[in-house]
């Protein structure tokens, strides 16, 4: 488009500024009028006009039919997407119900949690008390066993000392034994 305007401007400049002046201008004008009035140019103009008429008629027909085409396309689109829309809505409804049930379960579980914690703590306390008393009882039994074992070893050593010749250590051991027996 810019080139056409440039060429037109150049032509106009040439016509207006040509050395031949007005004669040259009149000559160019006669040639252009003769060319425009020639049968070839008239036929080309007729073809161009017929093409423009055909395009404008087609555009008019399309513009009259466009609303029905668009309505038909919208109906087809609705028909094609309706099953998908129904499936999506059903899936959303199912997911919503599942979330509701899950929420109710979590709420019920959270209400029971303090009782479960208290019960578990009580059970652990009982187990620890039982284990502690059993451990204490075993420790006492072990201590009693150790004391009896030490006493038996002492008695054996004292008996062994009694059988050996007497000396000052033996006398002290006898004194300790008498003190214990009393």
C-alpha cells in the first residue's frame, strides 16, 4: 500500500514537474483516458466488479446464515459436552460426600482421642507398677540369696578355721561368732 501511494505521488510529481509542462500533461492525460476507455481495460474493470459483487454476495449470505451456524455449533457443543459435564458433576458430588464422611470420622476420632490417651496412660502405669514390684521382689530375693550365700561361705570358712591350729585370728573369729549368735 505504501509503494502504491509512493508511486502515485511520484507520478503526480512527475506530471506536475515535467519539462514538457502542460503539453506533456495533456498527452499523458489523453493516453490514460484512452487506456481507461479501451475494451481491455473495460473488460478487466467488469471482471473486477463481478469479483467484488460475488465476494460481497457471499459475505451477505454468510452474515445471514452465521447466526444459524453459530446456534447449530453451540447445540453440537452442548450435546458433546453434556455427558462430560454430568460425569464431572457426579464426581464432584461423590468427592464431596467422601470428604464429608472423612471429616465426620476424623471428628469422631478426635473426640475419642483423650479417652484413648488416658486409658493407654493408665495401662502403661499399671504395667510399670507391676514390673517395678516384680523387679523389687526379684532384687530382694537376690539380696536374700546373696546374704545366705555369704553366710554359708562365712560359716564354711569359720569351720575351716576351727579345724586349723589356734592363733589370734581364730580367737577373734570365735569372738565374732559368739557375738553374732547372741
